[in-house]
């Protein structure tokens, strides 16, 4: 198997794991989230349903493109930053939706957000258009981090 195929497959697998596990944890206790006080800048529910598939698609497109066109160090750097950012984002999903540890969740998402902006830079240094494809995801992660901090501050006893 070529390095291109292996790196592209690793990106696909990582994004698939991200999508499946985050959906599993987001669905863990839906009644709890519905009752959660929301910050005033909370987007309407349909925005989440539109944004996440597009975010996963952006990760796939940029990651596979970098893996396929730059199968050396650039693709490996992309994959490492993606893996660590996905781990932090999944830590957020778990901490937020399973034990409802809003402070730890906000901290994990802040790490994921910073790593996502780093991922924009890593992708952009390799393929400028691939970096631009990730900008909406990085903006989303920034908004999501502000929402996570907002939930943490609004829930009595969690701040």
C-alpha cells in the first residue's frame, strides 16, 4: 500500500471515528441538553444539523487532499494535528454529554479549537485551498467553544 493510500485512509478512518463517537455521546442524554440554559448567542437547532456534516466533509476533503498530494511530512503533520484535535473534541463530547462536567468540557473544546486553527495553518502551508476549506470548521469550533463556556457559566454549581 502506498503512503498516499495509507495516509488518506487514516484521515477517513479518523473522521469516521470522530463522527460516530461524537454522535453517540451527543445522543447519550438528549433530555438533559434540551433543559440546559442556553447562552443568548446559541444558534437555532437546525444550524447544528447543517454545520456538522459540512465540518466532517471539510475535514475529509482537506485531509485526503493533503495526504494524496503531499504524502510525506506535510500529510503526517496534518494527520497528527488532526488526531490530537479529534481526541480533544471527543473529550469535550464525552465530558459535556455523559458526566455533564461542563468546565472540563469547555477546557477540552478550547484545546480542540486551538488545534483546529493550527490544522488550518498546517493544511494551508501544504495546500493553500485545503487550509481555506477548514476555515469555516475552525470558526465553528470557536463559536462552539464560546457556547461551551457559556453553558458552564449558566449552569448553577458548574462555574
